[in-house]
C-alpha cells in the first residue's frame, strides 16, 4: 500500500488502462524513400489507384468485410470513413468523383485504429461538472481528465465523470465502450499568434466517449498532463480552461484548452518566455484584475506569474522552493490552486532521492499568492515497496484536485500507470502545515 499521512484516506477506486478502447484517427502513408519515388504517382495516390481499379464485385466484397470488422467497434463507422475520404480527396490524392461505397473504402485506407490507453491511464485532474442537475444537494458531479498513453508512448486526453457524495465517497460513472471520432477545424488567426484548432464532439453521448488525441504538428508525440480549472471571470461567466504540454518528439510547449460544455474544445498555443516548460497551472479567477498562473520555468521552483493576456506569459516570481528531503530535486504544482477561506491551497509534487515523486501541499496568501504562508513537512502520499512498480516507478502524481464540503478530493496516479483517489479533511491538512 502506498505510504500516506494518518489523516489521508485512500478510496477503493481504481481506473486502469484498457487496450480495447480504440479510436479511428487519420493515417497518411510516408513518402517514398529517396531513390524510389515515382514522380506524379506518390505512394498515397498509388493506394487510391488500387481501390479505384477494383471491379464492382471486388469492391462490394471488400466493403462488406470492412464494415463487418469495424461497425461493431465504432459508432457510424461509414460516416467516419466518408469524412476521411473528403479530407484526402484533392489534397493527399488527386481529386476524383466516386460512388459512396468506393469513397468509404478509400477513406478506410487512409485511417487507422489506435488503442489510445493501451499502456497507461494516469495524471488526473478534476473539476465540477457543468451540469449538476439531478445531483443531491450535498453531492457534486465532476469531470475527470486523464492522460492516456498508447502505442509509441503517445499521450492523449481521456475523460470520465462521477459523483462525490457529502461523506467523500467517490463513484465513477460506467464508461462507454465506443469513443467517438472528432471533427477538427482550424481557427482563424489574429495576426499576432499562431492560430489554433477547434474540436467538435457533437456525436458523443457522454464524456467517456471523447478522447483528444494529437492533431497538430506541435502535438505529434503527445498531449500531456492537462490541468483543468473552472475559471470564473469578473462578470460571473464560467469557462473550463486547461493548460497542457504539447510534445512534437523534440520540443515541448504549453498550450491551452478552452471549453464551456465539454462538447466543443478550442486548443491554442501559449506564447512568451515562460511557456517552453512543463507544468503551468492557472488560478481559477483573476488576481487584481490580471490572469495568474503557476509554473516551474527553472525546473526546480514554483513561480508565480501574472498577465493581462491569457495566452502571453513572461517572467515570474519564485514562490515555493525545495525545503524537505522529499523535494530536494524539484518542486512543482499538482494542478491549479484552490481558493479556500484561509488562502490558496496548492497541492504540490516533490521529487526526492532516486527521483521518487511525492505529493505535498502548501498555502499561499489570498491577496498576494507569491507569498508562501505554510506547507506540510511530510508528504501526503508517497510510493513505498508494495506499490511502486509501473510504467514509471516511484511516482505519485496529480494534475488537479478539488474541495467539497471542506474535504480535499484528490485523484492521483501511481507509477504513471493507473489512477485512484484519496480524501483529506481540510482542517487536518492545514493543521499539519508549518
């Protein structure tokens, strides 16, 4: 069992990866190797030409086999392949006019099935669900985001929903077996920054059907560690924002997810000298009229930053530094700060010897969050000999918690492999700080 403070309660909730959860995503064949190119007939065109050359009997038989194999695994799979044909027709292959059946088959040859959580399901964050209808007055429905890792160590964002009762008991809703295929469209640029993308999930029935897999060059090797927050602006309007790390295989950068309903998502890069590192987390409201964020730009300390522009971040003030042996290597946030009566509660991660990741907490001043008021002297959670093995051993980590009825509800990952929950009475947590 993972070591924990006496006042921390581990819940019997486990979310593990499932290789059966698959999504259809675009496939584009690689270009011909040097010396093997065929001029005006690149590899993608040759694939399409082979489908175009099938006679009607061959076409019907291959289409029957295709739909028999995949209709039970995906919702409205014919529309998925038709949409993919429309994406490649005239762009990746020469423009052609074909029957609906032939278009479906061509679209299938430029698609692939991806098991997006085959390896791990970890690094969760949690926010109140935008729809609280039908929930008991003393309970709260929540949205849980998770980092799902599949083939090639590529990370995507998955979602689950659940309810936390007044007594701190967490129940996760059953997940749908069939994720939906997303529609992506480019957002217009404003002339000052890189344009983003809009992802539309109108066909989804519940959030567990939505998976945000890499769609842009900057995300090619992963969308990592989404830190969700319910942001309330000065006019009372609420938006769900989430910073995450985009990885293209060589470089990382911070990007921002924005949604109001978890059906349509906007993804756009942050810019400024503070955004080429991992682990930035937004405050849930403005501070003195400015947006505020925490980061670890120096790879060692937690910095506090403010900006007039949600997408532009520079500078920073050192706010929390390594103090105890379990955080001597570095310290960072485990998600957005949580506003409580006493100030800003920040869940942290500390890295100690043998790169052992522990979860801690500290309290920041409400009016000036660059001031550290108190911090725990011992970890809330740490790996031990009985529960330390996994995709990355010796790790306890979270990307966001919430407070409900003066109880901290903390989803966290073990060994970068699976996700579980703990609850912590707020008064006891604060009493453990010095």
